C-alpha cells in the first residue's frame, strides 16, 4: 500500500510536495488541473517494470501499452528538457523486510516500509536516462538503511558495501528507474540484499491498477472461455470476465469484520442494489457448455428481467468500479477516475459506502488491505464520506482528501484537514462552485421580478 508520493517537473506539476496516501484517498479538482497525471505516472512506472528492455529508464508508452505519455519532452514541466523528472514513492510492505550483512552476522536491519526516489534527465537523444535513485528502509518513522545509486557509484549506510577482490571497476549505470545491473551486485561481497529492494518495487507496481473515466458501453452478449484477467481493464472491458473468473474460483468476501460472507457475484449484485440503481443482477450462460454469457437485471421488484443494454447507462459505468474495487488482489492500489459518472445523487452518496467497504473488506477471513485512490467531482460522495467519519464507520486516519487547482502554469495540491467529526477545517474557496453567490443572486433576481410584477400590476 502506498503511503506517500511526491513528483517534480512532470506535466503540470512543478512540485506536488509530499502527498500522504491513505487507504481511501480522494482527489477533487477543477477540470484540466493536472490531477489525472499523477495516476498516469504510476501507470508509466508499471509498464516500465513490465518491459523486457532494461536499458529504457522510463517507457513512455504506445498504442499497446497501459498509457501513452508521448515524448519525454511532452512530460516535462514547461516542456523544458533541461529539467530533471523526479519522483518518490513510499509504501508499506506486505511483510517486514530483513536485511543482513553477509560479512557481519551481528549487523542486521528490519523495516516495514520502503521508499524509492528517482531522478531522470534527458540524454542527447532527448530520451529519459536515470541519473540516480535512492532506497530507504523504514522501521516506523525512522530510516534504518539508506542506499544511493548514481551512474558511477553505489553507497550504502550504515551498512558498508565491500568490493569483491579484483573487481574494482566502476559500477554499471542503473537499469530502468529502480534496478541494479546484475554485474553491479557481483562487484560487492555483501550486496545481495539490494535485489530484494528491486523485487519489492516490482511487486508494488505490479499491484497498481487503473480505471479510466469512461467505461465501455454494455453489450448484449459477453464471451468468456475460462481465463482469469488481472483486472477489469482501463475501460472496464474485462468486467464480466473478472466476475465469472472470481465466481469460478469460489471467491468469498464480506463487507467488513464479522459481517456476512458471500460469493463474489452475489456480493457485487447486493452492492448494486444498495446503490439504488437496480433491484437484482445476474450473469448466466446462454446455453450449457457455451462460452457466451448475458447479464440480466431487474430495475424494480415487479419489473421483468432485461439485459444490461436495456437499462440506464449508469449501471454499466459503475459496475467496473465495483468489480475492480473487490476483484484486485489483496494489498493492491486501485486508481479510479470519476467512478460516479452517470449516477444520480443518491447513488453517488452510496458509492462512498462501497469504497469504505472495499478498504475494510475481508476475503476468506483475512483483511484485504486494499487502497483506493479516487478522483471525483461529486459533492454527494464527499458528504457521505464526512458522515461516515463522524459516525466512526471509518477512522479519519484512513482517509486523505485533496483539492487540485491551477495557479498559473503550475498545478497545486492542497490537503483538506478532516477532523474526527467529519468537518473540513480548510474549505478551498469555491470548492463546489459559489453556492452562496448563487443563492444571493437567485434571491435578488426573485425580488427584482416581484417588484417589476407589482409595478406592472399598478
């Protein structure tokens, strides 16, 4: 689970500052303010991890990748190739990491969080090149071990790396934005543990998933041949396949500690009902032994079952968000853009309850420890979230809320201070528009029209 992030000189961001990321992180902002680019960088890092070419520091993407960011120049703040792209990610490990000095049995370090900080610059061909990266291992708030890798050297503290005999050559340049070259590790007698840092980074980014703001329209027939998709897809294209795969695997979830356990499809169906968008939901094969499936829903207890294509657009748009929140592997980070799109106000409010449940849910009696980062424009979503904090349904420490705005060319992020009573202490100006201005203007217009009506009646 990500706990902190900072980005410098990426798209509209000159410097985000340190962003605290909670299990449920909500980001508001004006249109084109730059909030989506934060998630886009994470996707670029993930697709770089998945790339077989270790020489490429950052995979900007193409039409077949998770995200296409264009050129490195396109991604730099102000399109200035002289600026470095810098980013830092800190995350909580799924299990404590123990580092032992192979040359000194008495020296060992143990931590439950890891931070990676990387600096990339444009080379002569205007391609990203890793200038340096740093790992820090944390035990609580304290950094117990630090490692710095530049293009010519590796330094570690307080553990000291010892060169292998006869291998005093300069170390190889960093690979990608986070890796040590295999030869580099062989140049030291006690550097094997550095491979664990690389592995932890890869595992963390492999468990980052993204759902975009527009999902695929519903289809009358879906095909599924027994595969298990890694996620629902950026456009929700694999939502039904994910539902069927989870059902075939016999996955059972509950909404929280000691709550009722359900199979995956009924679990999602019940949330759709609680959202208030349908009455019932089911996925069934068109015929025995076939790989074609249809999704049937009832909009009202007395209504007939109809296909998903024959009900409101909002159902097909919110379904991928629900499935992704509970389908992703335990410990994952799911970044969603506008999951509330096409939902009426009551459903937007109820969606906050879905996401609170997602970060508190259990699977087979084990906490899922999910993280959701949600971009939204919904006032109703926020109001319900504030209410649940006040009611104690979710701890205020498990929520982080941000507002993104443009100040000239640069984007700025403001953390909203939420207290245990659900009150926000520092509301940004015109956060959801000028409500009081609209009320005052409406009242004034009504008075003027009344006066004009009285005058004409005379």
